[in-house]
């Protein structure tokens, strides 16, 4: 004759198992959120100071109004803060066909966020400082470079972690930039 099971025996057997399954689901959900979400990218970007270096050789007809520009070198230092504000200082060296250089230091600040694996930067304030031979480029040419820089700053970029100390930002216009953590 089969033995009858009491209600307390059922509670002692199935309730701890259900709680264990529920705790496992919560743990896996938390780990997914921690490692595979935008939260991870937010923490990664805010945990380092970043730098990038770009050199662009310009064909004489590539940029209307800037036929004298032959080379543009950019070195940027970027700080993403946990409160989602950021600060970037970029030193641009513009070289003309006579190898005369003009340096623009552009300071930019604003807000950032990561959504869907994309970094969206919303600049709020820009300031610039010119040094070097200001006769190398006229005011209109300098303003064109400055406007290009401002427009480029507002782009959305796909964020790919390349390692523990570098990240690849790929723009919608296929322009890519590597940010390296400053030691």
C-alpha cells in the first residue's frame, strides 16, 4: 500500500527547490546585465582617462575652401565622468603646403550616454585657442575646420571593447577612432 504524503513534506521538498531556481534566475539575470549590457560599457568608459591620435593627409581638392590644408594632426584627451558629463581637449595641428603650422586647442564639454552599444555625445560648450603662425590659414579656413570639428563631435559611434585598455569607436559615416586608456 502506497504511503500518503503530508502537506508539510511537500512544502519541505518543493519550496526550497523553487527558491533555489528563483535565486539562480536572479543571479543569471544580474550577470547578464553586468557583463553584456550598456551598463558594462558605461563603467568601462568612466573608469579610464582616454587619449587618441589621428593624422589626416588632405588631397588639395578634397575639402572645398581649404586648398592650402595638406595635413591635419589631432591628439585628444577625453574624460567620461560617472555622472555622464565629459570633457575633451583636442590639439589640432594644421599644416599648409609651405609646411607652416597652426595649432588649435579645442576644449569641449557636455554629456554622454551609451544606448544599444552606441556612444552618443552631446557637446554643450566649445572654446578654442590658436597658437603658431596665424597667417598660415585665413579666418574663414580656420572657422571651417572648427565647424567640421563641432559637427564631428556630435556623431553617434558604435563602441567595441578591443581589450582592457582600448576601445574602438566606429561612426555612422564609417570613420573609426581608437581610444587608448592613459596609464
